[in-house]
C-alpha cells in the first residue's frame, strides 16, 4: 500500500512540476514546498501579492468586457483619434486585441495559482510575472480611467448589455464558484482550527448565496411572454451603408436601398455659394482627396468651398484605402470601381433618390461658420431646396432641426416633426412632435411605451451590433439608425429572446447542478 501511494505521488510529480514551472519557474522538486496543514498557503510577501493578482484579473476582465461591448461604437472611437492624430487607423481593434492578450495572460497565472493551491503547494510567483501583473493592473486601470473621462457614455452601454448578458454571466459566475470549491474545500479540511475554517468557507458561501439569489433582481425586456413582442424596428441607413460604400455618397444610399433599408440618414452642409451638400465632418480631409487637389486647404471648413470646387473632389478613394470599419467584408471588383468614382452628393439629388424609392429621410443640418453668406439663412435655403428643387413628398421628411421649428411647420406642415431629446409628453404634443430621435444609450422600454401611448414613435441611433438591435426591438423601438442595414435586415427575431418560464428553468437547473457538484467536492 505504501509503495502504491509513493508510486502515485511520483507519477503525479510531472503535472505539479509543470504548474510550478510556469508559475514560479521552479521546475525541480526540491525547489518546491508543500503547505502544511493549518498553515498559510504562502509566505507573507506572497500573501500580500496574491490579492494584486486577483485585482489585476478583475480589472482586466472589467476592461475587456467594457471594450468588447463597446464594439458598436468603434468607428466613433477611431474617428475621435483621427481628429487628434491626423491619420486613420483602427485603434479600437488594436486595443481590443491588447486587452484580450493581457486578460488571457493574467487568467493563466490565476488558474495556475488555483491548481497549485488545490495540490497543496505553496505559492511563489516569479519576479517576471510580478512585473507582468503590475503592467496588466496599471494598463487596465489607466485605460478604464481615460475611457471614463473621455467616453463616459460607454458605461451606459455596459449597463444596457447586462439586460442581455446577465443570465449568461450568472451561469459563468456559478461555474467559477464550482471550480473554486476544490481549493476552498481542500484548505478548509486541512485547517486545524475551526476559526480558520470559518474564515475560509464563510466568504465563499456568502458569495455563492448571493449569486444564487441575484436572478431575483434581474430585468431584461427580452425575457417576455410569447406573443408580446412588438414589430421589428425599421432600419434607417446611417450615412447610407458606410460598411459597404463611402459614406454620404450616392453609392452608399443605393446600397441601403438594395438591402431593404426603410430610410436614409445624412448630414447637410451648405457651400459658400448656397448649394446644400452631404458632409459629416467640418473639413474635407477624411472623406475626400483634398490633400492631393488642394493641399493648402485641408483644414478649411467644408462650407467655405464653392460647389464647383467641391465637384472636383473624389469622395470614394479614401474608403478603399482606410477601410473605416474593422468588420468590413471584401468588395467585388464592380463595387470597388464604383466606389473610387464617387463624388460629393448634393442634397437635392439625395432627396430625389429617396422620393423615387419611397424612403424616409432624416438629416443633421449644420449651420455655416461666421462670415458665410448663408450664415443666417441656412434653414431658409435648405427648405427652398426641399420644397422647390427636389420634389420630395413632405411626409417622407423627418425634420430634426430645432431652430425656427414653428416657421418650418408653417411653410412645410407635411414634415414629420422630430425632436432630438426627451421631453414631457405635453410639451412634445404642443410642438406637434411625432417622433423622437435619441441616442441608444437613452434606451428605456418604459419611456418608449409612454411616448407610444401619445402616438410619438422613437428612433434610436446608432445601432450596429445584433445584440443591441435585439435589445431595442424588445424595448419597443419603432426604428433604428444603423451602419449595418445589410446584417440587421437578416434578423428574424431578437437574439437571447426567451420566456420567463424558460429562464426560470435555466436558473434553477444551474443552481441545483452547482449545489450538487459543490457538495460532492466537499464530501470527497
């Protein structure tokens, strides 16, 4: 019997050697120390450092989750960096890759530590891993701080994501607690004092009980009874289909129409000689070849150019060179040829296209800068183009601009008046508002329902990710503005949709299974 036990222990040594080698760089058996019953699992210095390892894991997990859920807005992040750095690069994707690598590294260290504890080995983290842990901890905290200061709205995205992911995060947390039960049980049994056992097992059981009961406080609009889901939100192409074609060009809007979009969104600027055209940025640097044609005017406001000058510029070659979205697919040869021949699009042509296809239009109207001839008549000039030059049917226009709204209603009573912020229902009805155009971070199923009862519909912008579109669908949104009409159009029902009964079964089965496994581990 003694010989058999010694043989089993000997055969087990290579596994422990690998664990200790990767964690401590102690590959030899004589370099390692076993934990004595009732003693601490490591020396005082290691006891101080182990919480830092756990903290690095927690902060890196929070950052990775936060940045992963921020994928919907990666283009905005890259656009912000472009404005500060002067060149286009997919910084968002680089940051995601770095966050994933650092998280996997610190997770591996933590798993090795848990395995060593389960084997009764003393912990000793090699100095190189300690430096790595400090780097991960510092990077994660710094990144979270900077993003919170510069891009605080992303925490609203994280809170929204919990309405979708919470049931699955709950399962993941329970799974981790089951895996942790082995080292907890091992050290509790080895402890020679009841007080030590309580200190080890007490917090573990408290966290486990909290996780068992946390579903009682969960809310998700996608957990609902059969037959209560509203119609699929209409899809409005944000600057057309900017993942398939250069934004705000004829090709981009044609792509939206081809993929079944219900409306078109754009940005309107007025040229120096009074021609409204489509341009999102204040300058022409990002989306045209002005650097090659007029290199000394790259920083000049787009509204200070004449229409004849604007017509000389190419508005498509940048798209193939910069590839503004990380998830862009490859274009066909015909689409590439069409893209490189795009030019700046006039508002009147845009409206004629929308009218011919019976598509709604909504646009941000930018006031020209100081000393511009149309600085004080920008709305009048835009209305002149809409009513007299384009011929678009008024009910297709969602009028968003708030300045001179009463005047606009008097000359164009057929426009659908749209407000860009929440307000009391009474005020909206007084202003004849029929639609709200809100950032998706303001999504609230309760508010959407309240406005709908007053016949005020809600459009949410900009929604690209299927999970976020699913949440908007479950929340009752009537339409969304999106860069991804071609992908969202294919969703036949919201992701993660389930009935309360299905969720209760999932919750109860998860808890019961985990209780049985934990009891079995403690019994062994």
